[in-house]
């Protein structure tokens, strides 16, 4: 198409619109601009064409199209796809949306028979199908990347996992933990994220064959279509098939939950990269400088991953607000859903990749973290437990341990540095054994409950993670 | 407790706080007020007590408590529960939260041994468990109510389903459908809602035994606890167990999606109850009047169900914003999650119940809806199809049908009322058969694709719905 | 820039980065992609250049640059702007953001002196300024369009305003009103929207001169910069100047509120365009058809305006979630704000324009609306008032009027059609005067309270609206 | 009311409902429960009564009520208010909402004349008025508390302001600043928050007199009502007056923006209270301990303030979603707005108070923060500027400074500790003056631009803040 003819072609395109029968005037340009989805729904082309090919094949199998028609349409659709993939398939100004664009181009290629691709369907069920196929790929893509990130985290847990650091609650040093224990928390969260992505398919029902809302005048073989497109269920009711947005809402929620997981990890990258914490350094390749402050090394990527989580929750709220109170079946409002879906898909993939890379290249600083754990009185719970074993009530033991911490803080000492006579002033129960108890390794080794931070329990967790990652990878189809 | 002594008791309560060892001053009253969760987390008491009983039993089974202690604690907990159920267990001003309140009361009943209930756990994993148990009940309750609503809708579809009405897109009359077809759309949506509620359990992992974040110094039998409390999985990592909020976020999303389903149904109740549509009347018992307009009969309940959907999406956004960027493990911010969860639980139950009642008592008006379908030219697609069968291209047929509608609208006629000579002016292909084609029953019967609105296909849908409802009911445990 | 050299230039561009001193490795490509804001912040170029020119002039006035430097930089910046406006100023792969792109191009044009444009500022205060200028234009643009829409509505109120229609509450016919009364409700809402857009300036404080966060080493004349750029206030504190996002949040909220106003109007266009209501028809130029249903005329534009309101609330929530809990001063998360701001600006302009056009071209149908008002018993309140004047208590009068409506509905009569004897069965107070009372014109004329729907009060409202529109137009600067 | 009679009274209450004329059945209990707003709208009672008194007075002034009626009603309303204030005015089960409850109680007190309070109004405009009055008080209350917090911050800036600390961007140490400079950033943010609260009144238009939506049959003196209730404007259009929610949306947005301001301050309290930062300690009275970790001192209050910001954005999104697409005039959905408004009002007051207290009692640790600034190479920008003054281009100077930082970091030295020969290896321009330049005091003193962190500029800011606080305090009415 020559750009300088677009205005003219536009008008003729409009006069050509399939639904022009009842209309006498062309559409207002502003209306056209408001209405046009082609600028963003082009991304659906491969799904649209794939669905059309299966639809055409099915129409052949039930005798609505003859074999020749099926062949011509199929190879025509293949050509449109090829053109799309090489970038040679631009939309035109007259194309209202990607569905119209594909059908127009198909008809240019194969002639009037191209129109038969639309037999027994409407754009309502067609776009519903496209979106289901798109979202299925999206969830697989996210799952694949999340699994890759889990492998990275597991790898770091195996390689650097003996690093001791303070475990925090309320951002106060709470109890010493192994870095591996901390990293495995994210592995567990991501495992659930992956499972949620995979479970999304349970909400995905094959909509094609619903027509506009009432079904169509052909006894379509919808099960065949579902099978060939890999759906487990057919949407039983035609109106539901075109009107529902629950699978889209579930997708956005699932993506948002995963984005929140990543945002927490990202916040820890930001924190640990501060000079104050100093547990981690990102290399130059994942840091930014400042145009005026020469000393700066900023963890921009982590901040962006953290920030982007805010977009997900907004889009999720938007789709709920969009669908809320809409009468059946289809209303044009719903066209907006694609903006939310496409943005969440694109951004989540990027965030997952970025965290994967950051956690791969990050350098940890065990000396800093160990000394923080030591200085945090993070052994105080174990001191209390030790006094309980000496016969005190937990309540009394807790208090004495609290007073001990207060005393140590006042003196600027660690717990290991406290003298036995000072301990004895607090309680006669203290003895030499105390110095074994407050060793960080001892505190950690004592966390013997399943899921605890003792090396044995962490080892168990790593074996389990290894196994679950492999299982989940097996559930995923190979990337297209 | 006597109210006039509360200020004094408060202080002594504070001095009594378990963690007072390192503290010299009592808490500021404003801080206390900000911090206190007892006003709303009392609702967790039954779950807290149930968890504690299982925890105590497990401690017995691994030898940390002796048999006598287990018995004393168990029957003490039973007594606290009984007091709660009769309303005789009020919180006190000194109780920071429901966990502290239960433990305090338990100790009042059984003496100092009561403190042993807290052996091998912290409030972090304890509240995490309570919330999981609460949400499991919540999802069952929603599923149960949604199934009841599905039965109501199915019943109406069976009883009133032959009513013909316009199916709408863009709120314009599109194609005639059966009321049953329309109602079954909601049955399908609710089916997915129910499945989502049931699937929530896949994200629910038993957290107890995680301690504060690092595990505890006892080799707890967490599998036993999980089994007795009906969990399928144990949270493998202690930090994840206390820090994660994904199951809560998933719950809110799932509730929000269901609330949107209901809001759409509610909007149709509002629309159909207008004098303009007139397809439905709610009885007096589900209508409100006006303090100044004597003629008014307002569908307030439907409006409230529609409106309440807005609260769900806000709470969902809030929890995502709350959790976003929080470093591990627990931060106090997360206490706010309960406000969102409890509100969504309570409101969704109420909305589901209300829709169930409204759809039970509503009266339909088939004459109004039939005449709307007739007047809406909703047969125009079938006229086009008929012309295609006469040999026209769909494109041409669509146009002629469009012109026919324009002509009929101009004359104020229905399609059935058009004269054959006028039809022939539009296309020579029209013949007497046209008058059969444009009968509403014929149009409906022609929608033979699976999931379509033809009586046969609707019958299929009803049988399938009957089956699926029964199956889903079977998956649910009996209500407690 | 030659495209085929971009990969290579990229690397050298990176090595060239101003802040490369402490860095040994180039940035990771994925990091670059995540980080790059140029794809969307190009839109800020005119504001960036305008701010730079004023900054340069100020540096001249305080003697930091000499007159020659000021001239060279100023004309260089003019050239960059000219290139931008003709599309001849593309960003390059090495440009991190629009600020870097402008400075790079400036330096290509004027040589090394170009670097002096950055004297006494950082990108933090520079982008803060750009956004303030952008948002000021955005609010003016919205205000201008909203005023245009107010004029359209006022024009329709003047031209078609005598049309009688039912006023609704709960979507039930409540009391008869004039169409003009209804349209003027939106004029009032839009008036407040416009005032909010204008008030936004009170939250806009000139940030330049804050440097990165601490101020800079020059005694800048910030008041001069503020004056030349049309700000009323200078941000007093440098840290606040770069860190705050409240003006951006207020902008999004203000846009969202206006979008909700439009969504309500849009919903009424959808409703009124139904065959059921039938009060309005949009012409072909603002309607869409269906690819399969020849009779369809869909109000797509109104549906999209309604739907787009959902995007605004999501973006508003996102910016709050993004900023929430961010420590001072600047964090990279905040870069995301521009995505929300730019989308809301673009979409609101489009929605305002679209509503303006729709309300211009819509055709009203007074016969349909009058008969709906008649059939809605919307005079019942006035019947009660009439009985009160006859001496009944309001309570009793309300009941009798309610019974009258019930009787009329049962008989399918309007209130005017009821026979006097039937009235007298309900209350002996009824007399012939009743028939004057229930005339729609009489009911409307009786609403004599200020702001009421009586023609006199509506006339007052129209005069007031005329005046306020003119005043608000005067407050706006001429469009650039 | 005796509780055990409530069920019975309920029925008779229902039969008594004003609008029972057209109704034959009582309302369903579930419907009642869904519908009832009394559980939460009781809080409006004082506003409702105040509005009613002014309404009654106005009805007297225009001759609709006689002087005796006005007196009786006024003193009756005073009695209801007195009962409310002492807690002796409980709602009853039959009261649909607070308006009905007040009118019922009034009628119990003064007899049938009580019904006349409702002359010339409906519940639609009545509740609209109540909410406007409530929100005006809410905004004043927030402004008052925010000003108090500003005073606290200013006081700390004056008392502890010479403390040197690192200013951060990306949570990396950027440039040294004074604590006072940092605290004053929040003073500026809060100033805009206060101005926004005060500006809210521009969106508040007196709605009473709108009736249900069409005005009423009395020539009310609405200006009188507005004047007596302190409104600057009367809502001109009756439909707008009952339907609009923009002032409520603006309120929620304004509260949300302020909550975000507080959340950022709260996040810094959390960060600064960590052992890693160590710039601040909260006293015992504003810290929590742990039930198992004796050493813990958690900044729970700050975490809650930070977390609560998430609720505000959710409620804001909810109200937009609630109002979106609602046709005029009133729909019952809108009743839900009060839940959002009341929660935001209550929570924001609490958060403002809590931050005020925390900032009053916090202890700062200048040694920690000074040494952090020293160790952060935060003087690097000034080193570059110094080299520029020696004749290098900024670009070259920035690089050398960057290399210097890299070298210092490698050696674990501060910038002051570097030897001159090492400096000269990097650039021959370095001389003894370097050691003056890198003094923290010198770096800070050099930030001479207005709004900068140099003591002189900070002094200016404090004087300006003092002035603005006093001015804003003067704009506020005295608390009721």
C-alpha cells in the first residue's frame, strides 16, 4: 500500500465493509481511531491463522467446505502467516482489526473463496479463541522462565548456600539462617507460581462455534476443533463462550501474583546491594551509573522489576472494573482487555528473565552477612531455649535472654563476647555450655524441624526442589 | 473484666507481655490501638484452637509433651472454644491478638502448663495456619453457595426456559435466544468459579512448624499435622511458610472473579426489571420503595450485588500493593491482609445467597421478551443465510438483509410483516419460504451447533449442567 | 545514524556513557532493554528542550555561561526541536532516555560546548521538570476539550431541551424531567472536572535546580526559571523536588474522575440507543455493524468510552502502589510513572473528543421518551403532594398514591386514564383537579426549587452554564 | 427497645414503612441484611441532624413551616443529637438507615409533626448533604493532623538538623545531606497534602433541595441553607446533586496521596531503625517484641502505616469502579461509597497521629549516619566539580572521580584517607585543596542553590516552613 493513497483507500475500504448494508455514511475518522484495535491486536495473527486453519479443516470434515476449498484456504492462510512472520503483512487503514486484516489478505491471495473462512463463525467467537490460544502460550512462557529462575536460585543455593546471614522479620535481625534457606523460600513461591500458570488451562474452554452468541446454523464438530487446538474442554454455552472474561481475569491475577513474588526478591536485591547491608554486588553489566555522581552503582534493573509489579495490579483491577456489571453477551468495552493482557504478558516475561540474569551474575559477600548475624543477637531465642532446658519456664527464660541482649547492646558486645560472671548475674543457670549454644553454626544446626534452616533440612529442601523442577519441566510442552 | 478497671489492667497486662524482657516502658496507647488486631481477628478463634489442638497432639506423639499435658491442654482448648461459641470468651484490652487471647484464657483455665501450647511454634506460623484454615472454609462456603445458585438457574431454565427473548450484543438485539440459553451462560461461568474455589487448595500449603522463619529446635512431625488438618502439602521452606501471601492473593482474585460474574447477572436483573425491558419482576419481598415516590419498586438488592463487585477488586489491588516489594520474612504490614480477606469472604457469601434468592423468586414475562425479539430484526442473520442457500455470496446476502432491515425499520414493520413484492425489489431470490425462515422458533431451532440455542442443544446443556453440579457437590465436604 | 551500524555504535555509545568511570563492563542487552525509556519518553522532547533553553538562559544571567555560549546552546536546542518536529530526530540505540538523546544531538550540532547544558542540574530534576510541563499541557488540553463538550451539551439542552423524559433512580422511572435538565447534570459534573484540571497547577512546583537531591554548587536563580516557564511556585526542598509524585498522582486521579463522568454519559448513550429505551439514535458515522448480523447498529464508541474508564482507575492504583513505601529520594521504580501518565493523557483527550462528537450528532426521539414518562407513573409524587394539599398527612397521601399506581399498573392504564370514581374509591379527596396535576408539563412546572427541572429553573441553569463556560474558557491559555 | 421483641417489632416496622403503599409483602430478611446501612452510617447522625435543623429553619423562613413547628422540630432534633452523643440513641431493626432512624426517633419525641422534617427533600439529597458535611470535617481533621506532623518534623529539623547523613538515590549513598534537609522534604510533601485537603472544598457543592432528582415543589431558599452550613456553592442541577460522586472520589484520592507520603516516611523509619542503617531508634513505647525472640524490637507502627497505604488505593479504585458507567441519577450501588469513605477517614487520622508521635519520640544517631556518609564516597560529585574548576571537562572530571572511587573502594579507604600521590596518578590536577573539598561539611556547604542542603539554604527552608504552617493553621476553622 502506498502511504499517500491511504486516505482514499480508507474510504473505499469503508464502503467495502462487510456490514455496510444498513449504513449510508462512512465512519467518522475519530470513531475509526477510537475503534481500531489493529495497532495492538496484530500480535494475535499467528493464533488467528492457526484457529482459522483448524476451523477450515473442520468445515471440510463435516462437508460444509469441499476438499479443494479446504486446500486453497489452508495454503492461503499459510501464506498470510509467512508474510506476517517476515513482516511483509502490514495491516491497512481500512482493516478494523486483525481478523478483518487476515481475511482481506487471504481473499487477495485466494480470491472470493477466502470469504468462506468465516462460514459458521463470527468475530466474537473468533477473537475469544485467539485470546485463549495467546494466553495459553503466555502461561507456558511464564512457567518456562519461572522454572529457569528456580534453577538459577537452586544453583546459587547449592554453590553459595553455606553463607550465614541474619534471617529478618520486620527487617530486624531475627535468627541466623543459611543463604540457601533464604533462596529456597523463593523457589517455593515460584513453584506455586508455576503451578498456577499450569492450572490456568482448567479455566480455558474452547469457544469457537459459538457464533455471535447463539450458536450457528451448522452442526459443527467443536470437539474436533478443541482436540486439534489442544483444549481439554469445549465451552458448552455459546453465550458464555463469547461473553466470559474469567480466564483473562485469572490470567492477570496469576501474572500479578508472580510479579509480586519477583518484586520481593527485587527489593532484597536493592537492600542487599546497599552499602549498609552489603551482602550482594551486582556486576557492572547489571548496574547503572549517574550522570553527575561518579561513585554511583545503581541496581536499576531490580528497582524496575519491583516497580513493574505495580502495573500488574492496576491492570488486574482494570479488567475487573471493565467486566463488572456488563450485560451479556459481548460489549465493545471488552476489546480493552487485550491491552491489559498483552502488557502483562510482555512485562512478566521480561521481569522473569531479568531476575534470572541478576541472580546468576550477582556476587555474595559472606563475611558481611556473617558479621551482621553475629551482631544481631540473633541467637537470643536459642539462649532462652537453653535456659528452658536448664529448668526455667519459657517465660522467665525469654526475659533473661532479653535482659542479656539489652546488656550486650549497651556494652557493644556480641553474645559470644559476654563474660560468664555477667551471665550469672542474670541467672545462676548459665554455664560454659552457653558459648557453644551461641555459635551461629550451632544455632542454625539446631533448627531441625522439617523445612528449617539446619544444613540437613536445607539439603532435603534442595533435593525436593531439584525433583519438583524436573517434574514441572516435564509437564511443559517444548517451546514453539 | 470490669470496664472501669481497664486502664489499670491494661498496664499490668502490658507488664506481663511475654516479650517484655528487653523493654522498660509500656506501649503508647495510640500504638496499641494501631497495632491491635483483636477487634477483627477474633473470627479466627475456632481455627486457632483447632490448629493448637493438633499441634499439641503432635507434640505428644514426638514426646515433647507427655500424655497428661496433652490431655489437659486439649480439654482446656475445648473449653476456650466452647466459651467462644457461646460468646463467653471476650478478648481483653491486654490481648494483642486472638492468639494471645486464646493462650491467656487457656492458661487461666489450666494453669502455667498452658504456656506449653506455644512450644515449637511462633505466632508467625500460627497465624499463617489459621488463615489457611479460614480460607479453606471460605472457598468451600462460596462453592456451596455458587452450586446452589447454579441449581436455581438450572431450575429456572427447565421451568421457564422456553421463553424467547432477544440475545444481545452491545445491548442491541442480536439474535433470538431461549431464556434457558441465557441462564445457562451463567451456569457455565459459575461452574468455572466453583472449580476455581476448589483449585485454591492447590496453593494452600501447611505452614505450622516454620517457627518465626528458620524452623524450630524440635524435629516436629509436620506431615502428621498436615494430615490431621486435611492439607495435601506441607510448606517445605520455613521462610516461605510465614512470608508468602500468594494463597491469600489467589483467594481474593478468585472471589473477585466470582463477584464479577454475579455483578453481570445483577446488572441484567436491573435492566430486565426496568419498564423499558420488562422481562422480569422481582416480588415485593425483594424490592424497595421510595420515601417520596409512591410508584417506585427498586431492585436494590441487585444493585448492591453489582456494586459490591467494586469492593473485591479494590481489596485485591490492596493486597498486591501491600505485599509488593516486602523483604522476607514477615513484616507487620501483612497483618492488614486479614481485613481484605474477611470482608471478601463475608460479602461474597451474602451476594451469592442474594442472587440465589432473587433468581428463585423472580417472575419472567415471556410476552414482553418475545415481542422484543420480534421487533428487533433479530432474524436478519438467518435471512442472509437463506439468501446464501439461494446462491448469493454471503457478502451480497448480508447487504440485502441489511437493506431489508433498514426498510422495515423505516416502515415500522417486523420482518414477518414485510410483503413479498417489497422483498423481491431487494432481491429476486426471495420466495414464500422467507416467512418460515423469519419465524422466531425457526431461527432458534436452526442454531444446531453444539452449545447453540436450539431446544435440542439447550436440552443437552441442561443435562450436562445437571451432571456437573452433582459431581461438584460430591467434591465438597459436608458443611461443618 | 545508519541502521546497519547500530549494533556497533551501541557498544561505543556505552563506552562513551558519561558515567562510565567506575565501570569496566558494558551493560547487558536485556538490562538495556528493561531500562530504556526512550521508546516512550520521546514525547517529552519539546518540554525537555524548552526547559533546557530557560535553564541555559538563567545560567547566562548568573554568569555561569557567557553570552556566546548561551546563544550557541539556544540555537542548537532550537535546531534539535525543529528536527524533532519534522521527525528527523530519531533516538539512537545508545541513548538511554530522551534527555541523553537531546544532549547527544545537541553536542553533535554545537560541539563539546553542548555538554554545558547539563551544568547545575541532574537528570533527576530535569525529568521532574519535563513531567510538570507535560502535565500542565495535559490538564489544559483536557479542560479545553471538556469545555467544548459542555458547550455541545448546553447547545443540545437549548435546542432539544423541551423534550420530556423519565428521570430515573435505580433505573426505574422516577419523575418526569426535561432532557435539558438531564444534560445539564453533566454540564455541572464537567464544570467540576474542568476546575479540578485547573486546580492541578496548585500542586505543580518548579523542580529544576534540585540537582540529584541535595541542590547544586551554583547559586541558581530558580525564581527566574519558574517565571519564564510559567510556574507559580518553586519546590522549596531539593529532595522533595525529585522524589515527590503527588502531582502525578493527583493528575491521574483527576483524569480518572473525569473519565468516570464520561463513562456515565456513555452508558446512557448505550441505554438510550437500545430499542427498549429508544430515546436516541447515533448516526451511521458513529455506529458499527456486525460481520454476521445485518441489522446491527452498535454504539461501539460509547461502549469504548465507558470501558476506557477502567484503565484510568487501574493506572491510578498502579502509581500509588509504585510510590508507596519508596524511600527518598529518587528510585528507578518511578520511571514507570510515565507509562501511566502518557496513557491517561492520550486516552482522556480521545474520550472527551468522542463524547463531544457523539453528543453533537445524536438524534433524540421525544415521542418515545414522553410516552415512557407517561407510562412510568412518574407523577405519583405529585399526586401525593396534591392529596397533602387536600389535607391528608404525607404518610397517608403517599400510601394512597402508591395504591393508585398499583391499580393503574394492574389495568395497564396511565394515571391520566384513571376514572374519577376509581380514584374516589381510594380517597374521597380526589377531584377533577387531579387531571391537571398528572399532566407531565404540570408535574415538571411544579419543580420550582432552584436547580429543579421546571422550565424556569432550567432556563436559569442554562444561563449560569453559559456564563461559567465563558469564564472558564477565559482562564485557559490559548492552545500552543 | 427490648431485644427479645425485635423480631416482632421488625415486622410491624416494615408494615409501617413510609413507602409501603404499593407493597403487599414484607421484605425478605436476607434482603434487609444486604440493604441495611445503619450498622455503618450511624456515624452520619450529627451531620444528618445538623442538616435537618438548617432545613427546618429554612422551611420556616419561606413559610412552609410555622414558627411553632420550627421550634418543636428543632428542639426535638437537639434531643436526638443529645441521645446520640450519650449513646442512648440506638438504631432499631426496622430502621433502614440513619435518616429513617433519626426521623423515627424525632417523631417518637415530638409526635406526628416530626414527619414534616422531610418536607421538600428526599433521602437522596439528604444523604448527599450528610456526606458532604462529613467529608468537610474529615478534610479539616486530616489537615489539622498533617500540620501537627509538619510542626513535629520542623521541630526535629531545628533540634537535630545538623546531623549529617547520606542522601540516597536508588537506596545508594548519593550525596551528604543534613537530616534537616531530609525531614523538610516531608514538610513540603505534607504542605501540598494539606493544600489538597483544603482545596477539596472547591468540589463540594450544597446538594439539599434537589429532592429525588428533579427538584421539589417548593421554592426553597437553597442559598440560605448553603450559607448556614458553610458551603460556598449550591449544586445548580438537582440531578447532578444526587448522582455525582466526584467529590467523594477526590476525597479518596487526596487521602490516598497523603497516605503514600506517610508510607514513604514510614519506610524510612523501618530502614533507619535497622541495625544496618542504625540512624534512628524508636523507644520501647513505640516498639514491639517477639513472643519467641527476646532480642527483637520491631517498628510495628511504622510498618502498619506503610501497609495501610495499600488500603487507600484499593478503596479509591473501588469507588471509581462503583461509579463507572452508572446511569443517572441515583443507583443503590452508590450506598457502598460510605464504606470506603469512612474507612479512609478513620485510618488516615490514625496514621497521621502515629507518624506524629513516632517522629516526636524517635532518637537519632548522628555518629552512625555521619560515618555512613563518609564511607559512601558521597563527595565524588564535588571532586569532579573541583577538577572542572582546575580546567578539565566535566566528562573527563567525572571519569577521574569515578576511578578514584573505584580505587578507594578497592583499598577500603574513605576519600579523605587517599594519599596525594595516588590522586596524582589519576590526574595531575589534584592538589592539597582536595582534602578541603572532600570534607562532608564542605560538600554540604557548597550546595548553595535555593532549596539545597547547605545550612544557609536549609535555614531559609525552615523559616519558610514556619511561615507556611502558621498560614495554613490560620485557614483552618477551630476543631468542633
